[in-house]
């Protein structure tokens, strides 16, 4: 397969402005050779889904530290599915209590990374699990 | 600072010591080649008289209450009064937070500090589609003065000072506080407290955003003017480095950007409001982070006092000593805590709090061990508060003022932080000021460089976080997690709708129209805000006026 780059949308849904993690991830993905689009803070799930489709990304990385992930993350997955883009993988990170993990996976999140996860582990996960869509 | 003799003695003894070091290191190398602060500032193996020989005791050090206030503003230090034990709290509904406040005051806390939820912080009501899932999660939800009165129920507003971490809607929330005081029968010239009200650091770091930078600064200058004239005991801005640091800045960046933000506000109030610097500068307050690198933090706080005094005296020609005082609150570093082995956070917080105290803070929040995971539980808050009480009343560190002064290392590090901060400050001056620098993305990019570098150092094991990249254990620690139930949202929305149903909607519309007019004419918005909140206008209704008149600012997503 020709070397098509993996395209990633790093997005911050909701109202929290704790963007340190999201920005570090965006840089790290860029350094890993992915094509990165970063939305900035305060995106609605609708804005994120539509950016993901317009930018034709392979994976969406969501970051939320406010506790609103339970609503926001599944909502992005649902909107992508509704718009026929269910093949775009959605992963997430932030302050996610253990007991919220399974419900998020059940809602269609493909991976969840919590504080302390080394950057390499994220890049490795993406390289292993995400393939540029045709 | 030293006589020629002392310097000669030091030089010859130092030479001997260096030779010894060389011998030892030749046999067994140091544990690592470079020793740096958490901010990557290189630290020497030892400091001596030569490192501070150019200091002038009178000009650079002096005594507390004396220019340049390096050693503190007050001549009596902590003997007259300990720092204020001020724990940041807010959760769920106004009633729940009020209950927590009464608990904290009973436990020995001496001032209140309010955490609002994200919709309130961003100027949206609880029923806004943008607020979905966020209501009451990270703080208390406030929509109208009805909620606010519940929040301060039973709190004597003429005795307890309250700090409110609120930025874009600061005018509306402050108006609610002032109106609530009036309703309690306390005249507004008697109430004391703080609104954070520092938008520049929002653009730089914390990202609760509403209007573009220039309009945001205008609203802040309105509050400064109003406070100066009518609420003289209120700190109308808490110029904050805390969030800048949490976003990944180094200690020097925190110091420089915060103080340059402060200078921007001073310049704006003088230019826009025509006030004399001494009329308003005494009420400017600051807020710093106490991170894990002990000496670096102490040096940063000492340097902050000296830089501010110099800037106020030399740049702005302030004459009142109170204008030269940097008064600040400190919070221990949330970003230094780990979700792994969370009880270790108690130790980190204690060390950081001690740095804050040795740095001479006037007010302190200590993080709870569970803050990485959730809102703090009562038990965790109590340990955090006890940490301060132990430092104050058991350790003896408050016995004497600025106990580390005169240390070769501390003074040299203080000087170095100051020099490096001025370099940044002058660079920002050259860009045309902080608003311009923010528009250019300068501080944002400096911080994101630093935070990315730090993360890579952690991943490479060059910087250590116990439990993250060293001494990792698999054992699960059970921490009781506080969770805000989704019913908070439904109940809050019901309360909001009830208030909207009962209020005189025609009067609300008139008040909001008047506010819009004031914005367009460039008048001070505060009197109009107070009228609007008394009529039960919501936080969002007031903020929508600002967004309408001044335009809405969106995060450009610079990384």
C-alpha cells in the first residue's frame, strides 16, 4: 500500500479549557508523521463530527477533563454513525473514572487513555489499529 | 554584599572544594550529568558569595515592608496574621455548595473561594444546548441571583471574604454578589473579596472565552473603576499565573506572563479610565502556582514581589507603597499530582504548600489528594486543610519572616528568575503589549513548547514523577469518588425556568437593552449589570449582550 498518512482530528468537546493534554497529543501525533488537525477548545459534538467528515480523517481523538465525557464522547460516535461515517474511529482521553470505561467502549469508543499514558503508547495504538481509509 | 577579604577567602576555599569534587567525580560519576529544576533551569552544584556579590543590600534585599518588598509587604510577617486558609470549592447546586462552605468554615477555614461549573464560567445558562452534560460537574451552577442568594445563605458578607474564580461573566457574578450583600443589609463599601476577572490569562492558558481581547480588557477596566469608586475593599482582578503554569509553562514563563498581564491592566485603566495609578493599584492582587520544585517556587514568589514593586515605581510612577505591594494567593500544583498512588499527592501538596509559605503567600489553597480523579471528598479536603494548619502551627516556619533570605542559592536563583522574567517582559513590550502578543500567539506557543518538552522528558525518564515513570505499582487504591448526579442538571434547569416564569420579563428586557446601550457608548457596565441581575436576568442573558455588541472570540487552537 502506498504510504498514505494517517489523518487525525484532535478535538476538545464541551466547555472545559484544559487543553494541555490535547495540544501535547496533537504535537506528538504530528511528530509521529500523522496529519493532524486540532479544533481548539469548546467544540460541540456536531462541530466535531462535521469537521471529521469534511477533513476526511481516519481517527478522532477527544479530550475532556470536565466530567462531561459520559455525554460528549458517545454523542460524537453517534453523530458520525448517523452521517454514514461510522468507520472513523473515535478514541478519547482525560479524567475518566474506571467505572465509566466500559460504558464508553460499549458506546463505540475504540480506546481510552488516562493520565500517565506515555505518548509512545498512543502512537503505537494508532499505528497498530488505524489504517488510512481508501 | 561582601568585603574583598571574604570574596578572596571564598575564592580560595572554593578552589579547594572544586578540586575535591573533581577527584570524587573522577572515581564515581554523579548520578546524572545535568541537574535542573522542574522547569529545566540548570542548577549549580553549589552557590557561594560570588553568586550574589553584585547585590546591593538596600536596593535589592532590605527588610519586610521596605522597597523593593522582596521580603514581604507587611513588617510583621505571619506573626500578625497567618496567610488566609482559602480552599477552592464548589459543586453541584448552590445549596450543596453552601453546605460545603459552612462545613469548611466550621473546620477552621478563614476565607471562601468559589468554583463555578463550566457553563457558568463560559457565560451559558444551565439550559443552553452547550451546557449539556456539564451542569454542576466541576463547580457550582449559577444562573440567576436566586441561585446566588442560596449560595451565600448564612454567610456574613461583611465578615467573610469570598474569592470567585470567574472571568468572562465576572461583571454579572460580581453584580450578583453586590446585590446579595445589599439584600443582606451590608453596604457595598463594606464587602471584601476577590473576582479573578483576568481575561488575558484565559487567552493564554485557561480558555474560558467570550469576547475578543480588547473588549475583554475594557470590561475588566470597568470593574476596576467601579471598585475604586464604590467597593474599595474588593480586589477586582486576581492576576493569575496559576493556570499559565498548569497549562505547561515554566516557572519563569508563569512569572513573566503574569506580571506582564498585570502591567497591561494597569496601562489600560490609566489610558481608558484616566485614573491615577495610586487610586486603583493597591487593590490589584495576584495568584501563583506552587509547583513541586521547592526552591524554584520560593525564588519565583520572591522575584515576583521585587519585579512588581520596581515596575509600579519605575514604569508607572506609583507613589503609594500599597501600589507597590504584590499581594498574592497561591494554589499547589494540580498538574504535579498523579492518579496513580494517589496518597502520594498528600506529600506533594505539603511540600508545595511549604514553598508557598516560605515564598510569603497571603492566601493558600492546598489541593486534595483525590483532585486528579474527581471533586474532592470531605475527608480529602480535611487532610488538605490540615496540611496548612500543621505548617502554620506546628512546624515553626512562620516564626520568622522570609527565613531563606540571604541564602546564596535562594538569592541567586531569585535574581536569575527576575532577569529571565524581564527578558520576556521586554520582548512583549516590543511586540506592542500583551494583547498584541496574544494575538500573535506568542505566549501560547512558548507554553506549548514547554509543556511538550516536559512530557517528552517524562516519557524518557529524564524528569521523574513517582508512580508514572518510576516506582510504578499495579496495586489498585480505592479512593471514594464524589460524583455529581445528572439530576443536578434537571433540577437546576427546573429552577431556572421557575425564576424565568416568575420574573417581570419586560423589566428584564429593558435592563438588558440599557446594558447593551452602555456597552455601545463605552460607559461603565457595572451599574447596568447590578440592575439587570436584580431583575433576575441570567448570566447568559448578560453575556449574550456582550457577545452581541463586542463579538464572540473562538479559541484559535494554537499548538
